[in-house]
C-alpha cells in the first residue's frame, strides 16, 4: 500500500476504492463483519442491558503527535465516551474524509494505530466509509468514529445524580494532550517534550464502576474544553456549586510552562486519557485506591466536592485562601486540538 | 440563529459552542437522549433481535440540490443502509465538520432538513458532535452519520444467499440522484430540471421483507458506484453470473440525456431512493406487486436474474441480442456526488 497517494478514484465506489478497502481497511481491521462488505454490521446484544451509542469527529492537526495520532485519538475518544457513560465498549464504526494527495503511507500508519488502540480497548471495528475530496477541501484526514456498547442493567450514571457532599476525583494529571499537541505544532518558543495522554479508559472505568456501584454518580473524560467544560456541565446538571482545590489538581510542570507561555488555564486544556469521577463521600477513599492501583490511574487525586445546591457554578479555591469562578472561555484558544 | 456565520469558537467546547448546541441542535432534533448532553445516548434493545450498525460520510457539493440537501442525504443514506440490511432503523448519530465562515442560516436549513427526514423515516437523532476547521480546511459542511437498528430474529439477508435462477428487481428509475447533482452544479450545457430521488427506504424495505420472508435473499441501495457497483459486489459474493436486461432497467429520459452528454453509463450513477432486491423466482411476481403498490416503489421493474454459478460477473443484454460486461470504472467520474 505504501508509496502512493490518495486520488479521487479511491473515493469513487469503483475498482480503486475496492482495492483500498480490501488491501488496507479489511486487512488491518480484520473483522468478519467488516469483511462481509454489507454496509451493515450485525452484532449480538448483551442480555438485559441497554445500548450505549455515541459519536465523535476528529480533525486534529498535526495528524501524528507525541504519544498518539488521529487514529488512536479517534478510537480512544469514542471508546472513552462509552466507558465513562457506563457502557462496555463493543464495536466502532469509522468514517474517513481524505484529501486528494494524502500519502498512503500516512493513512496506513493511522489505520494500523486505530487497530492497535482498538485491540488495547477490547473493541471491534465493524463498519466504515471513506470519501475523498479534492486538494484544499480538507486538511489531509478527518475521522468520525461512532461506537456502541452495552450498559448493564442497574447501571445509572449521570451528573443529575450528584448531591451535596459528593467528592470529585481525577484519574491523572490534566492538560497533557492539549499541551503536547501545541508543542508538536511548533507554536511554542521552547521544546517541551510532552506526550499526549491519549489512551482507552475502558478498563479503568470498569474497575471504578465495579468497586463503587451506585456510589459512583457520574464519570466524564475532560476532552475539548478540559476540566472547565466538564465541571460546568456537571454543575448545571446537578444544580450544585462544585468546589475544586486548585493545588489538588495534578498538572505536570511542563504543562504549567506551556500554559504560562500562552496565557492559558491548564483546566481548559483537553485530556484524552483522564477521567473525572464523582462519588459518594463514604466511598471516596476506596475509589481513590481503586484508581491508584490501576496503571492508568496511578496519579489519581481527590480534587474537590459538591457544595450546596441551588448555585450551579464552579469555584476554584486558590492556595492562599482566595477563590475564583471557573467559567468557560467564550472563544477558542485551541482550534483542531482533537 | 440566522444572520451569523460559524466561527472557530463554535467548535471550542466553550460557551459559543454550548449556545450552538442548545439553540440549534437540541432545539431542532428535540430528543431526550440528546438533551441529556451526556456524550452517550442510551437505548432500549428489542427483545431477541441482533443489532445492526452502520456509518456513512457525506461530502456532497453543492450542499443544497434539487430534491434534497446534504442533511437529508446523510439521514437517508444511513437509514437506507440499515433498512436494506433488514434492520428496523432506530437511532442516528451525526458528526459535523464545519468550515469557519459557514452561514448559520445554511446550517440551520440543513439541520431542519435532517430532522424532517428522520421523522419521515421514523428514526431518532440521539447523539452528535461538531468540529470547526479554518477557512480552506473543508468545503462548508461534511456530515458523517452512524445508525443503529434492530434485526428481527430469523432475518437473514445477504448476497451470499443468492442462487442461480433468483430474480433481480429495482424499486424505481436509476441515476436520478447523480444526474440531478451534476445538473445542480451547472456543469451541463443544458438545464435538465431533475430532482434527486433522496428518500428513506425503511417502509419499502419492511414491506418487501414482510411479504417475501426468506425468499428475499438480499437488498442493497445502489448509491456510490450505482447499480454497477452493487451488481458486481453481489456477483462476487454469490459466485454467480448476474444477467441484466438493459431495456428492463428504468432510466428517465433526462438522466439518459445527461449521460449521453457526459459520456457516462446511467448504471454507474448513484441513486439515493432506490433499492435492488434479489428474490426467489417463485416470489418475484409477488415482490414486484408489493413494490409497485408502495408509493416509493411505483415504478419497480424486474431487471434480470442470477445465472449459472462459478462465473462471478455481470452481463448486460442489449436490445438487439448483444451483450456487454458491466465492469466497474477505475477512476471517479463523479467526485463528491454523495
């Protein structure tokens, strides 16, 4: 497959496209439902559960970055939306919009990375579509993944379940993905040497759900908009004031450095391998232990709690006794970060 | 919502994006699962059936064309993949890649059209994502839909079930969509006044499946690559020679005119509201009646049959006793047609 470039014929539904599908996608993704080429994958449902269904578009630039690439990101992004919603990820679909002239070697690298991430997450890739647009009508490659998974009977997660006193936990340092991608773009005056945290969270989410049961109120992966976006959404949904101790939130030194340089708040930076969990105060200690004993949650921290109801806002307590409102930025400091 | 344009802030995960999501997508799509804004929709499964899962990317230009638009196309395309696979369409996800500067009025028109098509097809829109890229990094709007539906126990459709003697039926004239979009692009020296056939086929597929049961071997909607692509794929899967009577295939005069002008074969043109069905010869008459008594299949025709096994090719018999091999084009005469 290597050596060539994507042409309009690769998106035509004709012979060139058939070859691309058979020699790359079917070969690498290697799934019997995909091999049927039937435009429709057929899956056996889990007994007694509900279906979880989600989608994400990925337009990140550059398509390869330290710690990942757009393919790994596309798989992890959708797997993680399923996992933090309490669904056991089952299968993904992927839609590729490719720019004419895209190097086939780059496409192959991305597709192989998707397969590796899917294997890591224990999920199948069962359906796909590819469209090719002319030069200048896309920037190399955009990938939209959708995912399905089974939610066990009795699992009920959601920010509307958060009550005053509940504890907020993060599974690791925030902002790595955002800072790593800004670094990879060469937009910083220094080299930071950061890796994106891009990883599937299915195993971590499963462990936490198993340990806490209904004491686990809600989980979410703070991707676009970072911790700021998720905390504000949670506050709006539960109607509580959420209080975060600034010093308790783990942020790497390198990420702090990038943020100071660019005038960004690390809480606004996207993560791609971290989850925010809200748990019953009686189970917070156990939840923290479960997270820390898992390789993907070794640096988990208790970062705050849900305060009184009736004031849906997010407050950050600073080290010297002050506090600030954590509000969402109006503009977009970080286009195409995921 | 009208009057403005899409900015990078609409894709940021911040406040501008929240407004777009709440005031346009939630308002128009109006689904309780979408309103939960939980990154994950939860659906009740049908008892005893399997899950059907599919995806399609849509990059058509122009985004509004006679008989439809990219939104209607995105809904119908995915609904139809579910329907012809024997699944009862249940819910869709939609991923938008928007170019900075896109008119909000155009986006609103497209989103409202998606909702109307979804209502027509009896399907919910339950999950979505939006990304904004800079000017020149996309051509206005690309939409990737994924869909889930339930396949009743006992339903088994697939081209591998086709046997010698089975009959081939189309539910209506072929090539309307392709010719209408070429017309809309102003690339023809004449004005044709054609409408795309873009429509949901769920009801028609359901009627045929109910009437024929296991006598219905396979269905497919000949979209990209047209009848040529589907017939060749069916031949490859069943290992039979498929024989088509050229004169029996319904093609509108206007579509023939466009094809003559551009040197295209109408069989290569995409349809977006037609299905090809393969049925047991004993049920062909009944199947044709079922199709013709449905408003979406009024012009259905018996177009050919499966010949002997061992020669997976497609042969078209011409009116004067000749025949030609119907092979797939190598290049792409029709970029961004769907």
